[in-house]
């Protein structure tokens, strides 16, 4: 086993909302507890909270993880009933760990699709209250992504955005409350939160703000022969809340649609100087490489510059990635993703000592297939990563790996 380990910007107003009733259901067949795999039991290094064809789901995808104020790990995913497809009957599911990811509790259904698609979980712990805030995306199970991109879905069928909260350390969550009208512009077709954890700002004048990196696609201009499926219509944006998730507004929205930098699935981290760093998948843009990045000095309301290529990550394929800022004035900025340019394989972690201007690969976790991932700080000495992987395909299981911080800050790449 291998363990290595310019764009224009807009701001819209917010709308106050009401908290809904609490609901969390267990999927039929869920066990009282799931133990870590054999390796995790021996050394508490690795566990597999989600395995395909189990607990009533054909596939688990789109991992997101957050550590609560009480120290509990919450590992979210999409539970896909019918297979690996991105549409259809999909639930947002959750497993909890009280021992740093060594073992996991029973599967909980946080948002039930009931035949529709619920997904793209973006969780964050509110620093003021300690409550968990979860933002997710929705569309009717009767429409595909291609139909959504072409504008062939009604408003009710289309991509919509919801928020839920937990006041009991992730044991239960409120019912989904829709916020689409305040976070999605008219003319946007596709819409996705994250994927991966959202962030809570801890420094600067916007301390306490919750920021969710997101992405969208736009309709072609009037008179165009384009269908809307062209990659150039993708753009990244952010949404944020200054009141613990009760009301939301759109921050920056990358809307150049020039086809060079097509910012898509994105993640965010707050740098030691208070700025936000955004890393995005380049959706088949004409620029070299598959990763883009941008910065914001005002808590995600605007960007300092538009998204540009990040050349030190050119060995990353077309895939989602995660970023995590380590604590301390000189803390490293970490990035995780697959590490072979032509395939979703070999999950790796990169480190930046200059706030994202350049990255160095420091750890390769595995030579197996690997796709989406999410990073989390566990304690002063350990980082965790939740990622999709498998021997034959990248979506056979979602694995959790505990990584000593020493492996991520040493010079040169570590492979073991």
C-alpha cells in the first residue's frame, strides 16, 4: 500500500429567514456503529466511512468534512441510490466520529431526495455559536445536468439552494430552508455549492462571516447559437452570511465567460493576513493547466483580480480540490487533489509557504484511483483528508486518512 500521505463583481442584498423544524432520519439498514477498517484499528491511520453498495446506496460521492467546536468530525457525502450518475435520487448523508476519524457512527440522512437530487454539501461551524450550518444544492430527479445547462428545466425543476442548521453537534439538523432567491441570479442555469467545506472568517473586519465558495453556469447571450453546455459559460462565485446562516447574499461573481479561464468547482481558505484564497477547477479553459486561483481582501464580496492559472498545480487533472490554511502567522496553505494530469488517480497534498503564489507537492497518499477530496485540521499535530478512491474506479469508497503534520511541512515529497 502506498501512503504518501477583469472580471466584474456584483453584490446583492440579504433577506431575513426563519429556522425550520429539526429533522434527521436514519437510512433503513443502518448499523448502530461502523468500525474503522483493519488498518485504522491497528494504527488509527485510515478508515472508510462510506463504501459503495451499502446502506441502501449504490455509490457515495462528493465528500465534505468539518470539525465541530466539541471536536466531533462530521463527514458528509451524497448517497446516490441508482448508481454513479450526478442526477436522480440522491440524499445528503452524514457520519459522525468522536475519536478523530478512527471509527464512525451510524449513517444519518440529513437531506432526503425523495426521488430528487440533493447534494453538494458545504458545511461550516459558526464561530460565534458553535452551531453547524449546512448549505446544499437541489434539482428535480427528472432532469439531467445537460438539460439544466441547456435551460430545459422549469424554475421549480432547476438548481436551487437550501440551508440547514444543527444546534446539537450534528446529531440533528433543521429542515431544508430555501435561499435561492437571494443567492442565484436570473439567467444562471447550473448552480453548485462547494463541493467541500465552507469557511468561517476569524480575522479582520468581517470576522464571523460564513463564506460558501460556489459555481454556476450562465445562459448564452440573446441571438447566440450556443446551447449553454459550452465550458465558457461556467463561472465561480461566493455566497456569504453575516448572521450565522439566517440570511445570505451573493459576493463576487466571476462572469467574463471568455473561454480562457472557466472557473468551476471551488474551495476557499482564509490566509494569515486575513485575505481569502479561492482555488477553482478550470473547466476546459483554453489556458494551460486545470487549476485557477483568486484572492479577496473584503471577505469574498469582491475579488482582487479575476481567476488566473496556477502553474505550480499543472499536474492536477480536471477535478475538484480542497484548500486548508494551517494556523499561525507562517502557517502553510495546503491543497489536495488527484496528481496525474490525465487521470483521476494518486491522491496527493501540496503545500504553499507564500499564501498560494506557488505550491510544492509534499505527500502522495496512494497510487489508486482518486477523485474529490476535503481537508480538515484535527489537532495541533494532525490533518485529516476525506477522499474518493478505489482500486478499479475512484468511486468505490470514501476513505478518511489521518496525516501527521510533520509529513506536510517537511521539504520534498513524501511517499509511503
